[in-house]
């Protein structure tokens, strides 16, 4: 068995055995297989696909590349949530403390912003002092004590994914169902959870552009979960427009504070409550969707969920002054408004372009080593279907990069379509799938 033979086998559309997959990943990690051989195999997988057995074998090989977290000392069922990525998706920041405040343990390992899509870690780190780079032992302790921990990928958990993801990112091999499935599920399985709720996004701001592709991805993720004895529920949700109104790290945290006060945007709350409901049911804390929703509403209304958020922020090193009084936070130096060029209805948003505009303003990274500006981003004043008068404000940009304002406003103008008739808006929550 040589790397050459394995690459050519996949190139010719033949399935790889579990041993071949394991050999390739372990040899890559030990330095016997080079980056260019790995990228050749990735491209062959991208073009030729993998069946479910191969995808499970790839997931297993990824998990074997590092440590797994033992959360057996934490009582009760451990349930996480993962989104396949979108624009303005700040659901985890509301949902994780909400669910933990109702007794279900939530060990959450999140990612950074990737391309046009934001990352939970960057958002949390816009809160002064919040540390996401905690060692596993401390993470375990947080989950034990607070029923919640919010950290980033460590060097020791699925290191194969970290290295392979970096190659996929620069070789046009990200949006591939078996590669996405192994990448996501290996990290979630290594995290020591019992169950997982997935938010599989579809639409022009998601990796999966249509519902059929998203459904295929959900099937693949659920099948791997089943194979590893994890209960998995997936909701297919729309990313045909940003979720909520805020895009950008601190702007999104600020919107989460509104949600904790019961003043969150409707679409964001709908997705959050639906996913939280599934987590509570998987965690054994609610016996129906209605019971879960009632408990969530009580935890938000009473302030219990917000108190849990403040607790975990303090436990992870944050100064909570901004969270208790967001009005004291100085706004970004440059703020400009985009006005509607004509009257009509907001009929289409190019969500990918809006996400990239936010990156350009400083909210995300163009290269892995770039810093993010916590205050940069976009606040939408209008959403799909809203009636508009010419000259009315569509959105506001926030940045410290004065030179980006004109090009970004131009980009945003062409990302938004205004038409005479109201558009058909795709369902926000399309369907639920489970193992
Ligand atoms: N998120 C991941 O963790 N991996 C992917 O491949 C895509 C999204």
C-alpha cells in the first residue's frame, strides 16, 4: 500500500478500505505523507465522493489522530449544538447558557470565523477578557461546575482536522459532504457528548446552497452519529438572509443581550428556541417541544439564562461590565448608512457577499493570522420582504478602516435587490431529521 496507489484508486472512483484510509491519515500526521499528496487525495474525494462506510472510517481516523475528552465525571446527559455556518449566526451564545440554565450539560467546542461565516469564538472574545483557549482539564471543570464550557479547538483534539482543514481552505475542497461530515463529527465525538443537535444551513449564505444538498449533508452527519452511538437531531434552516440584524463580533453579542432581555429579532429567537428545545429533549429535561419552549421562555423571562451567561463569562475570565451596561461601549470610529435607491420590497440578499463585506470591514479574517476588529460589522435595518421607501436606511456599517467604507457600501448595494412585488421567503426552519 503506497500513497500513490491510494490516491490513484480514489481518482479512478474506487472505494478505499478502512485500513487504507487510516494508513493515509496516520502517515500524514506522522510526516510520511506530504501536503501535496494529501491535497491530491482531498481533490479526488471531492470529485469522486465517499460512501457512508468510507466517511465513517475517515471520521474514525481523524478521531485517532488526537485525544478524546472524558466527561464521565459530569452527571447527566451531555448535549452540544453545532451549526454548519452562516452569517449573523449567534445562536450558540444564547442557546448554550439557556439550555445549561435548565440543567442539561453543554460542553461546547466552537470554531473561529471561516471565510464569509462568523465564528462563536471570535464573538465571545469581543467581550473583554473572555478566554476560549482553556486546557481540557479546566473545560471539564467548567462543565462540571456550571453545566457549561465554551472553548475553542485545542491542539490535542482531532489535530488531523486542523491540518487538513487548512489545506482544504486553500484548495477549493471545503464544500464536500464526506469531508465536512468527518470534520464536524470527529470533533463532536471527541468532545465526549451523548447527543448533538445540528443546525444544517441551506441557502446563498451557507456551504450547502440548496435544501436538497443540506438534506444530504444532514443524512451523512446523522449516519456517523448513529455509528458512534450518539443521538443526533438536525434542523434544516434557511441562510437566504443573515440571521437576526447584527453581523460582526461585538455587534452580535449586543444582539444576544437583547435576546436575553426578550427583545431579540424574531427569526433569531425562532431558530434559537427550536434548537434549544431539541437539546432539552435529547438531554432528558423536557418531554415535548411545547414543554421545552415553555421552560426556555421562563428561563429567559426570569433572567435565569442571562445569569448563567454572566456566570460563564466570569468563570472564563471576562469583565462583565460591557454586558451589564452595553451603552458604555464606544462605537466603531466610522459608521455609514446605506439607503434604498428606490421604493419597493427587499426581495433578495446575497448573504455570502454580505458576510464577505463584514470581513472586509474587519469583522473576519482574510488570512488565518489576521486580527479581527471586535467592533466592526453591519447592522441591518431591513430584512427580506420589508417594504421600502426610496432613501430609507437599509443598513449601517461599522469599522475603523475608513478606506473600506466606499467599496464596502458599493458591494452591499449590489448584494441587495429591491423589486416591485414582495418576494417568496423560504421557510426559516424547513424540516427536522433524526437518527
Ligand atoms: N465546519 C467544520 O468544522 N468543518 C467543515 O468542513 C465545514 C464546516
